[in-house]
């Protein structure tokens, strides 16, 4: 099997593990070469060949393995939910941007791809200024707890606000948060971030994670749609560094028993001076296993 074919099939295999039919542009920009070089012209030619052979189907601008055409119809249904979800996400980003310590707010996971279910919550990845990590997350979660918009606060988590991943600008290299060995979900999660507020730190974030991008050589920094981003507000709530130690001392008392038990045992729940990551129900290992199984089925390796 030629390398370009292997790269394409391996990339599509990941998306098929979670039922997402990528656009042709997404498939090409995220192509997984495991660090080998490839040329865009070759990728285009091989994609056309795979379609002609009937192994892949291109349907209304999206790509799936033959037999998985229903994923496209489901995606089109979910895209219809995106305008509502992005409006609510913009409001969240606008509120968080009022905190002086917040430098970057991105929508992530399935919602960033317009692939979220109707009942899904809104997941955010936030970067703060060093010395404001704990108080920035504290103020953010307090607000949404008060108005009952945190996950678990209501019978349904529909459009609730999940603020479970904060880092500060001294911890932009995310490699220590990945599963040992390969972590395909984390790689694609990173590439699909949808920035909603950015004071310019995203360029430093991209540079700090060259190791992730090395496996996806055609990937480019996130291109922000100006129609959905929020600007820096004139009025911002101060988050002085002197208070962050006090905010950090309160954090253990606010954590659930499940989070405390899982804290710093692996990369799912991480609590330190520069990172607050609370993914106690982390499915990355299961997704990796499904991905590797599908790769083997198409004989393209893990």
C-alpha cells in the first residue's frame, strides 16, 4: 500500500470511530502521516482514486468509508443545532473575557465540529495569565453554578457550560497531558479547537505544540471566523496574582469525592500550579482502542 493511501485511510478511520464524516478540507489538513512528509497534490490524487475504487464515498462535501453514508445525514441534522449552540458559546466567551486573567477561550470536542447532540453540553478550553488560574476558574464556575448552567445542575445537560480544562500561559506545551504512547483523540481535539476569544496567545500555543503538529504536517493554525469571535471588553474584573494562592487553597474543598480520588493519578484529572483538568470520565483510551481496531480492519496499522 502506498504511503499516501495509508495516511488517508488512517485519518478517516479516526473520525469514523466517533461517527464524524469530515469535510474534504478537514480530512486533508488533518492527514496523519506519523511525521512523514506528503504533498497535497498526491493526497488529492489518492483521494480520487479511493473514491473511484469504491472504498471511500464523498457525499455532499463529506467523506466516509463506503457503507457509512448514514453518518453524513446524521451530521447534517446536528449541524442544524450549531447556530443555537454557537450563540450560547459566544455568550460564555464574552463573560469569561471580562476576567482580566483570561487570555483564550475555545469551544472544543464535538461542538467545535458542529457534531454535538442536542442534549450535549458546551465544552471549553481556557488559557489564563500566570498567577490567575485558580481565581479565573473559580469566578467562571461560580457564575454558572449560580445560574444553574453547570453540568449536572439540571435534569438535562443540554447546552450546560463545562469549564473543566484550564491552563495558564506558563503551561502551553500540552504533551504531558496526553496518554502514554499515542493519544489520537487528544491530537484531533487540539486541531479542531474553535477559538472564540484570543488576545494573541493562540500563536504561542501552536508553536508550543509542534510535536502534535509534526504528525499532521498539513495542519495550519486555527483560522478564526470573525463572525463568531468576541472582542476584548473595555471593563474587566481584576484577578491579581496575590489572591491566586488563596483561591487554590479553597479548591480541594470544592472538588467532588470522585475528582479527589482521581486527582493526579494519570492525565485525566490534573491539578497543579499551571493546569486544572477535570475529565474524570475520560474516554480517550476506549476511543484509541476502537481506532486501532478499525485501522487493523483496513490494514493501515494503529
